[in-house]
């Protein structure tokens, strides 16, 4: 299956999308914060980012979900700054510390091409919501140089409908988090009381655009929606609500129920997030996902290794 952005590029519409997105920077409404600063004039809002994207690193990543990592890795580009302020963030040096360097669109395009040449199965844009114009402008240049692998939009789920509509047929695979279903938790832990409503709207739009996750003959994702939910201490009720919502989109929604929570950054000051997740709570959350009707759940790394070992036998 050919990446959808190639069709837009061939008709000149991809460049038009980049121009439309850049217009939003003049009174920035790219994300739900709606800071309305003029980033084209050097002003910065909540994300502390102007006209150039800040990239912390880019590399083949083998720790993503199995349909993305495959055998050659997912080509991740980590963008600095984030429109959330999660007190438990495990990548806080990047998401809130601003680690990285400012890059031009030509440099970003070169990163995409480099990752493709290294054999990566896709281009995985990590925390991209505040730099969508820069990404799409770089995508035009990368298409000129032969980019032809799927584009993954890897976000917190706190995404603007206005921006997502301009990404239709640009993004092949959406991979949002759905962190909280309760506004009180969202306000306390990530400074965004509207996060649950925004995430539901955003994920619904993502699903409308790309549908359920589809694979090629090698088991690699080529198009569709993949949702992550990090199970957190004291979060079982919210996990159930998240899974129930995702099941209303489709019981075939591919979901990664994630167990790797541990207290990080400022989490020690925010009970019950000051303690690691128990394995029992994780198993209860996973059962809740299955009880909601969801059945396409990501296997753990241990499960995948065991399956490969048994297949080898």
C-alpha cells in the first residue's frame, strides 16, 4: 500500500497543506491551548517553539509496538517541547526541558530520508502537534528525494481538530495516547482539564481518517489507528472508561495497554502516582480492555520473545 501523502504530493496539494498550516502560526491555534501568539514574528506560547522545530534525536527505534518496529526499527524523530505538562513524564528533559537543536525544513527532510535509507519501516513523529507546519513542509522536500514509507503521528492525544483536518491523507498511522478520562486527573497531572474531551474528539477524527490498523504481508502496520494507554496507580476506573470509549469506535481498535509506569519527574509529590504500578493492577486493566470487547491488544515484549522461541521450536 502506497503512503497516502504521495498522492497529495503528486497533485501539489501537499504543498498547499503546508502553506495552510503555516498560516496558523500567525495566530497559533495548532493545539488546543490556542495561545494565539504570532510564531512567525518570533513569539512563543505554551510550547516555547517558534518557526523552527526542535529535534532532540532521530534514530531507528526497536522498542515501539511490534507492527511499527518490525525487524529494522521505527524511524523515530523526537521533537522537543510538548503541549502537556505531565508531572510524571518519563522524557521530561525533552518534553519540558527543551533538549535538542532547532532545525530547518531541509534538515528535517534529510532526517526522514536518512531513516528510510537505514531500512526503517516508517517515519515516527514523536510529539509533533506543535510543529505540524514544519513537518509537512519537510515532507514535501522529502517526497522530492524519494520518501515512500508510512508516516506515523505519535502524540499525547491532546490534538486540535483544526490541525488534524489538515492532516487528512497526510498521515498514514495515528498513534495517540489516551491518558485520562477524568477532567480532575487531567488538570492535576497534566494541566489540561479539557484533555478527556479533546482526546475523545481527536481520536474519533483520527479513526474517521484512517480506520482500524491494517498490516502488510510481513505484519507491519501500513495504515490505521493504534492507541496507547499507560496504566497508572489508582487509575483502573479511568482505564475502563478509556477502553469503553475505544470500543465504541470499533472493537477492532488496536490498543497497547502499557505497564511501564514508574514515579518520575515530579510524580513523588502527586499521590497516588508516587508509587510504581503493581502487576495486579496492570492485569486488571488488561482484563478490563478485553471485557470492553477490545481484542487486538499489543503483546508485551516478553510475550513476543516467547512466541518467537516457540515458533522456532
